[in-house]
C-alpha cells in the first residue's frame, strides 16, 4: 500500500501552532534568520545580483518587497527570488550537514517577502520558517544521498517544498490545500550539481523560493494537484531518487525539529571543506607556517568532499568555493577564509596556486563529514599533523551568538548604515515578539 506521506505532512503543517514550538527551536530560528539576513545583504552588490536585477526588473510587478541591501523593490515573488539568490552567492549560508541542504536560503526569502506585503506577526513568521525548514530537510533525508549522487542539488529540489510549506502556513492553508501546495512544489524541482562554481548555483534556492510561493498562492485559490505528489509511483521521490525513506518525512513530526541540526559557516565556501580549513589554520598558527616552508599537504577527508569540491584548478572565486585544494591552500596563506579570500584575484594568486598544487586529498570512509586529518610535510622533512574532530560551525562545535553577530557585522558593513546595524541585529534576535515581521526587511533595505 502506498504510504500517505504528502497528506500526513500537510495535516501536520496545517495543525501546527506557534505554542507547539519549544523555546530552543524559536531561538534557533532567530539564529538562522540573523545569519541569513547577513549573507543576503553581504552579497547584495555582487555581480550575480546586478545581472539578475537587470534581467528581471523590466518585467517585475508592483514594488511590494525589498531586495535586501539595496534600494530596489520588486513584486514579492521576484523579491523572494533575488533575496534567495543573494543569500547563496557567497556560499556562506546555513547548512544541514546530513543532507547538504541550505535550509534558510529557499524559506526565509519567501516568508520575509510575504511578511512585508501582508502584515505578519513575528510569531507567525517563526512558525512558518520552522515548518518550512522541517519539510525541506525531512524530504531531503528521505532521498539523500542517491538523490544527490544522481546530480540533483537538494537545496533547490527540496527547498521548493520548504518555501511552499512556509508560505502556505503563513497564508493559513488547511490540510487539503496544503497538500495541493506540496504537490505543486513536487512538480517544480530545480537545481543540478553541474552548476556548482557558477552563478547558477545560487539561482537554485532563489527559484525554489519563488516556485514554492507560487505553489502556495495557487493552492490558496483552489488550484489542485496530486495529493500524493511526493510518494506516488511517478511522484517526486520515485522520479528523483533511487532511495525513498518515507519514515524520515513522517516519523516524529512535532517531536523533533530539523532546525536543531542546523550549522553555520565561519568560512565562505562549501561546508564539507571546513574541517580541512580548520586543520590548516590551526597548524599555521601553531607553527608559524608560510607557503615557502611547505613541501606537501595531505588531507584525509570524508567521501562527500570529493563529490562536491573536487575542482583541481579553480579560476574564479565561485569555483574556489568548491575546491578542497584551494581551501587547504588559503587556510595556510591567509589564515582566514572569509569572502575576500574567495575573490577571483585571490584564487588566481600565484603563491596560493603554487601551494594548491601541493595538496593531496585522500578519501577515508571512517571519517564523519565534519572531520578531517591534515598532514603537512615541511621542506626540512618534518611532518606536522592535525586531526579535526568537529569543524567550527558544526552542530557539535557550533558558532556562538557572539560569533554570528560578528559575522553579520562583517558582511553588512558598508551596505547598511552604521546606526542601523545593531537595530537590525536586535530585530532578528527578537523576531518571535515582533508585531510586524516585515520590519526586518524594511530595516535591511539600503
């Protein structure tokens, strides 16, 4: 008998109340929101956004919602798409390590744009965002890793469900219409891994946000879809993956929350190489290493690292974010790995390129995704080793609230007026009690 997955999820989402959310979940939504707003503003002047705006603005609808970090205002669905793109350009957004989904990038821009257009309390915003993240991450766990191995990008393909659920909850959809919204999302997967290292990777969560919103708006008006959009023989899960663990979607709904496994990035690149960067930075600091003292860098890594970040000779900053070779080198050369270290110029720096070519990765199936072992052989023959048990930013070694605030300030400096930065931070931390969650978007505009 076919499992009742889509309707089970829809009924749970429709019935969920803000008072159901544990305090820890509400706090984690605020952390995710603060991080997301920061990365979206930080990339708001990137060439990717400039190009997207030039393409979209002539055809956009009424100015209903802000493009964060800019003066531009677009209709809510295009604003959501631009903000989703912006939040993922730097690859500095939050990540669910078990699925590699970036949870906030498709969900937050949808709910925030809607909040700016239709007044929404902070409590309703938090509930919608928590449920959207719950849906996308659970659906991703049901199909990853085969779904990803085929070549899909789960942030887009699963993120569309998150945006549909979050928007649908904010609109107050009943279980039937929520099931149709989920079905509409199921027929709109976006994102293939071939696009990693190009502008199009960030298009995936942007389009997912937009498509998810459209799904909810259509369902609100009575537009129908299959009520087995996820689990049917020719449904989303069976078409897009060779694995279907439907229990991952339905079991424990309302008892455990996916957002509690969220992680935040101290480095502006793929999360799977963060342990390598950690190890290199630690050895650099402990021994005063410089590129000229190094003969070879061996790194033992989880298999997913070579699946996602095997670019041997990146030539642009975006490509550098998906190169374990460059990641190790920049950890030694710079001792940091923020967005400036992933510029085109930094990736092409001759000293870094020379060190990058000395990096030798080796897959170790016994390592977890947040672990790595770095061995550096020096020109004098000494061998230095560092094992990273849990990368900074992972669930087991999380970034603190203070670190998240510092990251936020670094990202928005020069874009948001100085006298408004702390106000925006306070709005994010206090989102649960806001009378109008749209105030966050208005404060985040240029």
